[in-house]
């Protein structure tokens, strides 16, 4: 295969790069590229971010959230994870999809990794998942992309993908948690992930001297436009989440308050407050003020600060009440 180079480590840009290469890249050849992301969680096209991701942990640790164009579950990336993408024309999906995957599997085996296909979309070593992959078809083109965990921070991976509590009843595709492992222990010949990446690129390109394909400035501008106007937007990464029902209770100065609401495309719909709390006025007015707001503490707090919350919840501040809308 010939190959592209993508040196970006921005997850939003790299999702745009994938979509561009699938839908707009003008080539009849099958091409691949290897790429990495700074710490980020990548959710599947059909997933609900509020049910799949520990958002407070992401925010506290500067971990980016990105939604990809393929299905499947949520995954954690950092700079010690190597991703691959293979894209080309496909006249026979059933034939080409396994073929693309076996290119990666065979490359790992040639490097001494005892890798196996396992389950629906995993590559494993000694029963531990080291790679997850997904696919998408666009007209007569097929894209397969996946992870290769070289030396990923397993603790961060675990924290980022564990949602605190069980407050959300969400539609969509749930992630399947697996035993995971890193490839580094199987690759003692490499001093780090850069050497691993170079070796894998060499194998997949068969050392072709003219194997690299270059993007024109116009093509790079199209990717930049997708990055800015789609893949880095709240509407794509959060707003695309399927409908969910959220509930949370807190003991506040006014008493115990439970908030229940529907989340539709990332926004609050039909909020209701219940509990043994005391207030001078009915809380329905507060619920109405939240209608249509983005779900999450920051946007809810903006709305609550515009009304006198203490009229509805005795001795309770907007900041305290907003805690009910943290995932």
C-alpha cells in the first residue's frame, strides 16, 4: 500500500482527516496512514457521551473528547497509542474488510507479536486486548481504522471510561469493557513508539521508495474546514448523543432535591425537581428556565444565576443547585 502522513496529535483534526480520506480523497488505490492523539477519549458515532465517559475526570485532566465517524465503543488514546487507518475502493465489503484487518495482524506477527483476532472487533495478545477497530462504508469506499496500544497509561484509560454512579438511562451503543494490555512488552527490539511506528509503516508500505502520497494545499484546507466546522464543535461531539434520561439527588440546605430530565441531542428537555426540599415558590419555574440548555454544570449555572434560586430552594445557591446537573 501507499501511505499518507498525518503528524497531527489533535483528536478533532484527526477525526476530520479520517472523514476526508474516506469521502473525498481522490484515489483508486488503497492507502494507509499511522497517527497518534494527545490524551483524548474517542466515542463511537452512535454513543451517548454522558453514559460512556467520565466527563469530570476528562475536564480535570485536560483530556479531549472527540466523536468519530465509525461505530463501536469508547476508547482512550494518548501519545503511547498508535492508530492506523486503511481506506480504499471496495467492490466487495465482505472480502476487503477482513483483508484490511489481516494486513495489520500480519504486520504485528512479523514483528514477533503473537496477535490474534478475537470477538467482534478486537486484536488480542494472550487474552488481553491490544487493539480495537471499526469500519465505515461510503459509496464504493471502505475505511477500517483502529488502535494499537503500545504503552498506554492504563490507569488513565480506566478512569476516563468509568462513569461515576448509575444516574443515566441512555439509548445508543454501550462500550464493552475488556482486559487490556500493551504491546511494548512484546516488542523489546524497539526503544519507543516512534521506532514501532516506523517499522510498521515500512512493513505496510513494503518499503516502496515512492510510497508516500502527498496532500495538496487545497486538500489540507478542506480537512481544516471539516475540523473547524464539524469535528471540533459541541454539536458534533456532545449534541449528537442519543436521547437519555438523567436523574441525580443531592442533600442541599433546602432539603433533599432530585433532578430528573430528558437529554435530547445534548440539551435539557422536560426537567422535573422532586424531594423534601422547602421553597417559597413552585420549582416548575426553575425547570422551565433550564429547557433547551446544554446539559452540564456550566450551562445550567448560567441559567440559574439569572433567577433568584432561593425563592424556590431555601438557602440554596445557584452553584449548589447546579451540582444536580453534573454527570
